[in-house]
């Protein structure tokens, strides 16, 4: 029963991670459109698009935290695995346990970030704080805090599931010239 519950939760988190990654990709596309419109309006009309700087700042944070959970899911989060790969060749069980420890520590850090940012989201929601230049262009802060909180919560959950499942041996990426034939 526990295994099926973990498998079901894993399917849900994987689906959510893929969906948030797709949403992050749409934000990238929107950012491309905004930047192109700004460049064209500056060049053709000598009138920059108001709020481009603020939208870029806003978008970059959204992109990172919308795509974070999927990066964790597919084991592409930047880290040095050189030591673990050497250990794995000689002592696979030790390497697997070290990976579990690293994933547990990562889950703790993601959980702490979520724990800290969720009250900030609630505060920003209630006060309607904004960033930008008043009278020119402003955006509310709460969507950024919500995405940070939700992205790190989902990442934390994925790390916890990796610790429980114990399956986190990503294969080494090899280029064709390194294949032994």
C-alpha cells in the first residue's frame, strides 16, 4: 500500500513538474515577444515599451522557479557528481546512500525556502505591494512570491520522493566519440 501511495504521489508530482515547466516555457516565449516589441518600438518609433525592465526582472524569477521542479525531476540540477561516480564504480551502495543524503539535505533546503516565502506571499497578497515606478509601470509582488513558494514546495516533495524511492542514479552523459565499439 505504501509503495502504491508513493507511486501515485510520484505521478502527480511529475505531472505538476512537467506542467509548471511548460508554463515556464510560455513565460520565456512571452519574454521574447516583449523584448522584440521593445526593440522594434525603440528602433522604429523611438519610443521604448514602458515597463520592459520590470517585466524582465519579474519573468526571470518566474522562469527559474516554474522550471525548477522539472529540473529536479529529471536530475538536471547543477551539481558535481564526479566524486559520487567514482564511489559508485567501487561501492555502489555507499554512493546510493550518499545520494539519498544529498537529496534529503536538498529537500530540507527547498522546504525552508518554501516555508520562508509562503508567509511573504500572504503578506504581499494582503498589502498589494508592488515593484516598478509608480505612475509609469508597476507589477504586484505576490505572483513572484507564490511561484517561488510553490516551485520550492514541489521540488522539496520530489526530493523527498527520491529519498523514499532510492532511485537517483542518473546515467553519465557520453558523447558518441567516447562510446566503446
